[in-house]
């Protein structure tokens, strides 16, 4: 949750739409399997329709969490 809060605070200075989690070995965070996807979905992340291991959570959604 700390990372989401920091992302929200940063979005006040730098335009950003969402936090994205994707399957990429060079990425800082990987959704490498369906179990990992379920983990992120518990925190309101949504999958991209045609890329089930790529997830996002909008800044508006994150802001509602900390309101």
C-alpha cells in the first residue's frame, strides 16, 4: 500500500493515469502467473482484456482508497 500511496503523491506533480504491473523479466514487479494475478486483484488491480498477466489500477481508484 505504501507504493500505491507514493504513486498517488507523485501523480500530483507528474501526470500519470495508472500503476501498471506486467510480465516482464526486466520489470521491477512481475505478474508471472495466475496466482500472482489473483494477489494483485485483491488490491483492486484489473487485467488488460487481451493480456491477462498485465494489470493496472487507475489513480482515481487509488485516490479513493486513501480518501
